[in-house]
């Protein structure tokens, strides 16, 4: 990615997170519901995706509650994302 594209991406990210409540923390819950093993795998994939996104954007995260599936994946997971990025400190 070229430097100019990186700068534009950073500016767009900051523009999207410019609302009144954006510095607030978020609590995120992901539940498998009635989809069986495939839904549990999907919960695990979503968790990894969200945690990687937060890490990439320098947000702190903490898993609050997690329940593994009987065969694979996760039944449900709850995690917190700190609203202030490490760049803001």
C-alpha cells in the first residue's frame, strides 16, 4: 500500500470515530444460537476477526466471558473494547 493510501485510510478511520460516544468502551457479545457446530465455528472466527481489528487499530481488548462448544468453536463470548486507542494516550 502506498504512503498516500495509508494516510487517507487513517484519516477516514479518525473521521468515522469522531462522534460523541466514540471514546466510550464497548461490550460485544457473540452467540452461536441454534446453528450447531458451524455456528460455533463462526463465533470463533468472528471473535478472531474483531480482536485482530482492534489490535491493528491499537484498541485494548479483554475477554470477559467465554464458553467453548462441545465439539468445536465457541458457544458464546463476551469481550470489552477500550474506547480510547493507545494513540490517544
